[in-house]
C-alpha cells in the first residue's frame, strides 16, 4: 500500500535537542480517512495521485511514518489567562516535518491528537472527533476569508474512543502552518535565563518568517516591530468578520502572524462587543472587544523575552521595546479602520470615519442586528443608493429608524467619493462574507458526526464556507443566524 510522497525539508529538527523531544506517534486501531484537502496537498507538493484513502489514513493517523519525516514535539511555556506556566509544550501534537511549498515558503506538517508526548502531563495525547472537525472547518473558512491561518490537510478517525466528560470517538487532525513557534517558545528559554537559546531561536525566526528585516542594524528590534504589525493586522482582520479567538494565551500566539489553535472560538451573530463564547474564559479576558488589548499584552511578553538581545545597552533596549508596545494601539487602529472602511465601501480616509463606523456598531448592538448579515446587506444598499422600506439591512434592527438615521449619514459620506455604485458594491462584496461558519452550524455538524456517524453536514458546511464571498442561492440556509433554540452560547477546548 504505497503512501503519498512528501518532500520533507526539515529545519527545526536541526536546532539543539533542548528545543524539542523526538517522539513517534502512537498507532491507532482502525484509521479511516474522513476529510482530505487535495488542493492544499498539491500546494505543498505532496503527490497523492494513485494513493488510496487507506494509505492516506495510515500516514495521517501516524500509523506509518513517511520517508523523510523526523517526528518531534516542541517545548514551550506560556501565559494562560494571565498566569505563567513555566513549561507546556506539544502535549498531543507531533511535527512530522517541514516542506517547501510550491511558492518556496517553508511550512510545518503536524499531527494533532497523535498520542502522548513528554509534554502531555496528565493528558492522553489524543483528540476527539468534534474538536478535529471544528478546527478543520473553521481554519479552512478563515483561509477562504483571506485571514492568515494554519490550515487543515486531513482528518482521520482513529477507530478508538477518547474519554473527556463522556466517551467520544477519536480523530487526528493534520495541521499545516508556516511554523508552530509561539511567543511561549521564546518565553520558555527566557524564563530559564537561556539567552543563547533565545538568540538562536530569534535567528531562526528572522530567517524563516521575517527575512526582510534580518540584516537590520538592530535585527531583534526590527523583529519586534514586524511582529507587532503582523498581529495588529491579523486581529483587525479577524475582528472585521466577527471572529472571537477565545484563548489568546501567549502559547496560542504564533510568531509567524497566523491564527492558531481553534479551540473555543466562535463568530458573532448579533453584534455585542462584550461577547464571550469560550467556556473557560469566565472573566471575559478574551471577549470580542478585548482582543486588541490581549494582542498588545502578548506583544509585551514577547518584548520581555527579547530584551537581552535587542541592544547592548539595557536602558536603550528597554526604551526601544516600550516604544513598540506603546505604538501598538496606533497600528491596530489603522488596520481596523482600513478593514472597516473597505466593508463600508469607503476608498478614502476622512477624520470622522471612526465615529461613523462606531455609530453603526453601537446601533447594531442596541438593536440586536446580525454582524455578518448587516454588512453583507449594506453591499446592496450601496448599489441601490439606499435601503427600501421593508427590505435590506434596516430589517435586521429592532428599531429600523436607528438604521435609517445612520444610513443617511453614510450616504452623505459616499457622495464624497467618485466611485460608481456598482463598482463600490462589488468591492464591498469581496470583503463582507455572505457565509461564515456560524456556531450552530458547526455544532450541528459535530453532533451529526459524533452521534450518528454522519459526515454530510460537516462536508456541506465546509463547502459553504469555502467560497464565503460568492452569492449562491443553493447555500442560502448557511447565511441564516441561529433560531432561538439553536443558539450556541458556550464553546469548549478540545483537551
């Protein structure tokens, strides 16, 4: 049974042995392929022509190691909800290796749920089917939305149960990332006073993720600045589609600038800046509107790890780092305003645009308007010149007059730009999705797979969110918010 050829070109495994542990996946009883991302496989240069599903299942369950793989689990630390854990690590994830994709970009191929590692602590190293499907669907939806993210290559059922609060079917996710290096990776070595390891890791990151600044006179200062910009852009972009990460701990903040770890994540329906869906975020630390603050807090933790290598003079290093941290709100606001202007069809910047955006969001909050539908229907309003009575975004507001008042101001603002309405509407449709992986749809797909071994809802949802900006009447059911009895108010981590 020939498996796929994977062109490994490993680099992290060349770092010193205290950066990771060499560990092999634990075999499972009866692997079966559930989902496979053929387009991504092709992008990665993985040859699957003539490879049957059973062979793919063997490889992507961890039962058989492909040639060239060097399985390792990385060690890292992290602040979790503000409290520092001095050692975490890949407790259920095993990096098979890296490939250079068709564009020459280096990317990790990792099995998640592949068995115990030295960092599993009291865990079983396994993953349940539900969280695997959630990450597969949501990460691929984020990619389709144009947001930097880890990707999903395969989902494989293990044929074995895992035990959480109940007995659940097990599965393994194959995750692809620019790398799995985190803020917490730097924190591990910094907390141990291992400056040489921090310096070596920084050099690896500069070469791999930020080559454009590696020759700067102060490369680690430039790294901190570039990291700050990528994450300001990232959080602004995911908030512009209503995404709430749920666990923005420093061990879940990828140095590459990709969204990573889709545990208790969710998308807004009715707009609420204080929305929290994560069952483990009891204090609302990572509520929707707190995400920029959380990103800045994590930036500060990253800066702390780089302090000894930013500059020779400690006071100078501290001043440089503090300036980057203090500048983060400006970076975020610029990215946020750019994203929201595009959603409103604005191509120029006016000083009062922030107030116009804020007043719409406030009216949406007060009137229970759906985030995704409001912005999508604004595309039609921009095309026609206004909403017509009984149609359009105004129907989403408990008090339609609140929308009418705002729309009049918006229409006046649009008149200040020389853009044809049809051109404007088309541009808006490219950044206001028609479909997102709504929480109730994700939960319905999980329940069907877990309770009835029915994968069709997951396949259908994945198809619906894979082209989120395209109008498609056959997918109209996936645009609708949850009915009262379908609402999902809590999402859970998969560990």
